[in-house]
């Protein structure tokens, strides 16, 4: 079962390993990312970072069977590198549920919506559309931080 989906430019890193995994009590992490799925170095690094009792799946967004993940009973965290990947996943069958926007790097045309999230107008529109489609979209870096709704 997909208990949480998260957009995080860094995918698997300290906040995910040390804060989100214990908080969510997941037994599987799915990295839905076209680049990471074919990068041997990323596969090796992520495999070493994830605790041994947590299954790791790296796959391109359109290679993830979201319907099975949602119904198989294994508590699962799905990670996306960017907003457009979450949009593609929704189109590919990501069910309603929590979409946490935890870390999106700054860049040209991006404005800060939190200490760790910077969105451009297309990201903001896409997230608003995901929220309107039935997903709960919240901004939150770590579990101890208050989650925030998307800015209007």
C-alpha cells in the first residue's frame, strides 16, 4: 500500500533515511525516476543507504505498477525527483493519497514556498491540478516540521 509519495530533488538522502522511513514505518521504497533507474552508481548508492529490512525498487515512472503497489499491503514510500514525474505517475495510475513536496531545488524562475521548496509557475500549476484531482498536496521537509498547504 502506498502510504506516502514525496517529491524530493535528492531522492534518497539523510532526511528520508533518518526521518521519513522511521516515521512512516515503510517496508518498501520505490524511486520512480527515469534517470536513477538506469544509473548504476545511483542504484549502488541508494542500495547501500536503505536499511536492510526495507525493500528498494528503482524504476522509470512508467515502469512502476502503481495499482499493485496501492493494493499489495506492503507499506510503501514512493519518491519522485521532480514535479513533472509526480504528474506522469498520476497519469500512469498513482492513486489518491498524500503527495509531500519536501525538497525542490532553487533555480531560474523559481520562488521559495518554504526553506527547501522552490517552484516555478508550471510546477505550481501542476501541483494545484494534482490537488484538484484528489491528491492531498502538502509542503514539509521533515516529520517534525509543520506541513503547509500549497500557496494560492
